[in-house]
C-alpha cells in the first residue's frame, strides 16, 4: 500500500476513535447527572435518618449506664460485710 492510503486509513480510524470518545463522554455526563439527582433526593431523608440514629445511640448509652449502677451497689454492699467480720474475728 502506498503511504497516502495508509494515512487515509489512519485518519479514518482516528475520526472513529474521536467520535467514540465523544459518545462515551456524553454517556458519562448523563450518568453523573443521574447520580447528582439521586444524591440530592437522598440528602433530605439522610438528615432525618441521622437524627434517628443519634436518638438510638443515646438510648443504648442510658441502658449501659443503668446496668453499671447496680453492679457498683452490689460491690459496695459486699465490702462493708467483710469489714464487720474482720473486727469480730480479731477480738
């Protein structure tokens, strides 16, 4: 093949690649627009869900605190009982 024919073929391939590139860019732009719309729609419900999660965390924290308090009381009751036995044994 002559160089002119090779150059023509290469230009055709280049044109095809450029058109494919433009098509892909358009598809990506459309996909990004869809994602932006979905994110905008999700932002308002997400705030409500975040508030619910915070209240749930507070409730679980209260339960943990309630469980710890009786354990401390039980330990405090055992300690004085031992002290009262110690002096009676010593005398």
